């Protein structure tokens, strides 16, 4: 299994989750877990995905998600699980 962490942060608008999940589905990326909150109009989402069967290489998925974020007015970041874990270790 090839896991990655996606974070989405920005002003809340209609369709953020739908747009991200639609892209992942079309790219054959599986969502393993998802958590999202909205605090005072600010949207925050974290997803754990498995990109083992993705139709695109990981770098392309990262770039596409960043571009999607720009389109919908949020910041989308995707990192391999091992990198995310090492960066957020206490």
C-alpha cells in the first residue's frame, strides 16, 4: 500500500470535498480516511489516501491537486505518508 496525506485549507465554499474526491476517483486513488472541520468560515480537511493503483504517477497527482486548489480557492497539499510523519514528529 502506498499511503499519502492530503491537507486542504482555505475559505469554506460549496463543493470542496466533492471536487477533491471527484479528482481522486477519476485518478483511481482510494480514500482510506477523511476528516474535515469548518471553524468560523475556514475549511480544514485531512485525508489519508492509497495511491497504489493510481492512473498517474505521484508527482502528477501532487501537481494536479495543487492546481485544483488554485481553481477552487484553497491550498491543497499532498505528501507521502512517511514524509508527513517525519515532518510532524514531536
